């Protein structure tokens, strides 16, 4: 790309802008810099406010990310056999939500640790104009809002032998006595 030469008017404007720019010096080091440079005009630099620590909202815990490395390695290698499977193919969005809630309730009642949820593959770029993958897109919200959300330890993509991109592992926490 070839450089364009500035006109005299643009050069004058640029000189004004360049003259108005001051080097940023953090407030902690501003005094030290002033001592080393000598007296100079101090510019006021507004600091962003410190982040406020917000407590977790009360209520149910959502699906967490509480797996240790061993679980993650076993899931990613397909070494964990799901104890239950729910296939959401062929259901409408509302029906699939109900089926998923019922399957979660059943898995919790049985004490299952891994539930395989088959959602179908997510839509590809070339399929974008078509409304596919609605269940897959909504499943994260459904799990977060589920009455069993506190029992969900993690949600991971399934290994290829269990459905790959078209399925998810829902890892449940052990029941606490």
C-alpha cells in the first residue's frame, strides 16, 4: 500500500495533535519520574475504579466445572461408559426440555455419575440459513435452570465413540449423605 503525502493543512493539524499528547505515567511512579526529570507540568490521569468483589447470587448452584484432571482425561479418551443415555432426536424444543429434565431426575434417583445426552450435531456454516441445532443451543441454559443443577459437576463434549460433537456427557456429583 503506497503512503499518501500529507497536505500542509494536515501537517499543521497533526503537529497540534502531537503537541497535545503527554506521556502516560502511572500515579505510583509519577512522583519518582518528576524528581528524575525535574519540574514539569503534571497531567491528571483518571484511574479506573478497582473491581468490586461481588458475592455469588443466592439460590441454586449451576452446572459447575469441578472435575479433576483424571476425570477430564478419562472422558476425553472415551474411557468412561455412560450409565444412562437420553436421545433428544425427533423431539421439539419444548418436548426435549421435558425429556431432559425427566432423564436427569431418573439419573439422580439411580445414583448415576455420567449421563450421555445425544443432541445431534451442531449446524455447519453452510447450513446457517436453516434452523437446526436449537436443542443443542438451548441445552446449557436448560441444565443451568434445572432443579438438579446443583448435582451437575460438569458438562463435556462426548468422545467420538459416544457421539462426538453430537452428544454431551453430563457428569453428576455423588449424593452427599
